[in-house]
C-alpha cells in the first residue's frame, strides 16, 4: 500500500481533531529525524500509523490483545495504552508494514521501553510535543528537544508519570523502566 492510500485509510478511522494531531506528529517526526540523524521517511510512516487504532472500540482492541498473543498485562492497565500495540499489529496485518523498527515505534509510542532505538524515541517524542499539544511541561519538552532527544523524552516520561500520580492511576511498568533506562543512558553519555 502506498503512502497516500495509507493516509486516506488512517484518516478515515478517526475524527478530524485526531487527524490534525497525526499530521502534527508526522511533521514533528520528520523535523526530529532530520535534527538527530534518523530516517525521516520511516519516522513519518510510523507517525502516520501510530494512532490507527486509537478510536477503535475497546472491546475490539481487547479481543486483538487476547487473540493475537499481545502482552496480556496490557488488559490490567489504562485502555489509553492499548491502541499502540494493537496499532503495530494492524500496521503489519492490514497495511503490510514489515519494518520491525517502524512497527516498534508504533508499538511503544505511548509507553516507551528499555532499549528504544532512535526511531522509536523520535516518534514517541513527536507524539508528546507536536504543535497541537498543550499540557503542563510541554514547553520544557520542546526546549530539551532542541538539543537532546533523550532529555526531551525523559521530560515527557516525567510528565506522564506525574499526571498519572496526580490522577491516582496505575503506572505501566514499561514506562517506569523506560524512564530509568533513559536516566542511565544520559548518565553514561556524561561520563
């Protein structure tokens, strides 16, 4: 499936407001990829598909998680997480995406993970800081992204964790592990 066909299909699965967000993530992913030396075309492809399942009914996502042997622990956490691994599954099944790194950028854009590739970091960060985003801490994330994808992503994880703590919600362990790994990576880079 070519880029335009993927765009039209993804756009049809969400409200206009969410499509504007996806466009912002696409543009931001390209900018970040160029800034930090990643493949801009692959970053854009992951960005196009990152929210493909966002507006699917939760029952449909839960069924895919259960039937396709996606991590079952997802079902114990906030449904906001589900669309990312389901989206990666759908990107491969329905759109023929076989690039493992693009699929992982979709899969981990909400949670992060230990050992994120540069492409994964860029798509996750673009999702945090695209121009339409407006939440406490987003300006810090954007400032850090001028110089360091890792420092910006750490600020993003901190923002997510703070929000979840404030709302008394459970924190997905992968996000805590991703944050800790990012801190370790930054420390090692300073040594």
